[in-house]
C-alpha cells in the first residue's frame, strides 16, 4: 500500500512538472518593433523551457481589453502613461511587471524639414488616443509651435491649447492612420509601432524627435493577481537580458532604446 502511495505521488509530481514545462504564455502586442522583439524573446525563452505564443493586434486599443478578459496572459506594447490612462478610464488595475524600451515619438513630413517651417493654417496630424495625442501636443509646445495651459501634465488635449499663432489645424487620427496621412498634412506625429513598418526611422527620418529620457517607457503588463507569478517573472527576466538589448540596438538603428539595465552596444544591422 505504501509503495502504491509513493508511486502515485511520483506520478502526480512528474505530471505537474510536465504541465509546467508545457505551459504556454500568451503575450499580446501590436505590429512593428514589438513583434520583432518578442520573436527574439520567444526564441530565447524556448531555451529556458518557456513557450511563448505571440498574439498580434492591428488596433492597440484592443490589447488591454484582451488582457483584462483573460484572452492573454501578458501584453507588451504600451508605455506606462498609456497603461495608467487605460486603468483610470476603465476602472481596471493592470500592473507593470517590468520595463522594456523607450521609443521616442517623432514628427515626420514630406513637405517641410523643420517644425519652424509650418505655415498659417497648415494641417498637423496627431494620434487620437489621450496619451499619445497629449504626448504629441507636448512636443509641439517644446518646439515652440503652440502653447498649452500651465500644469496640464502628461495628457493635454487640444482644448488645452491657449496659443496657436499659426492657426494650425490639428487633426486627431487613429494612430494607425497617422503615417498614411503624410501626403495630406504638413507633418504628423507617428509612434514607432507604425513608423517602422512604414519605413520610417525616427532617429533618421523625423523632423522633430522626443528625447530618450522621456517618461514614456514601455512595459510588460499583467493582471494584478499575476504580479508575483513566477512563470511570468521568468519571462520578464528573459526580456530584460543583454541578448535582447543587443538585438534591439542592432535591429532598430538606435531608434528604440532598451529601458532596463544593460551594456550599451551600437553595432550596425
């Protein structure tokens, strides 16, 4: 009887270990750099016995919803201010498990080479989500193009503009459409998620670029009950490795900067 109990215990232990080894972590993300980086993480994670399934979304407004609804285990696509805004608007408590990278937001143009060249009544496209739209407006203010109300924080809106000397027409577009608007506007603010697939390198092609010490650090997000999930924390450790940092530098021409401790390398593609 004791032998049977021991054998049964061993069976269940081995079964548990096998289930652990076969666990798949579903990670949601959006097109562009996020997918490429996660594919590298997926490759490295496999060597650590972790199976990562990357689920790609064309509209980044759906990714947090999918995490809340338990269609995903984690997501990796957004910066901390966007996550904070989502939680506030939706009364959710998604948390960051760790930082990933900083992708400076840039203004691009086919018509001008500097924001100072904007003319009266020119059209300027910015993302229509509160966080990235506010981020673009803060850049316009930093460039001296507009002036915002004092104390607006990180999420100003067009209603917070108190001085627009060139009477610019600011168009709030879906973020995925900002790159496509370049033929129709004087300049557009395009984040890396959509700039890179469109063939635009922020460091090389932008006419005005956010500094890399911005507060818009991208993160890996989880549901609050998974804050201490050891499996997910193992994946975060893989993401925050030197191998991933090297991949980011070599793949994106320094337009995407690792936001975790690493040895800086700037080798070419």
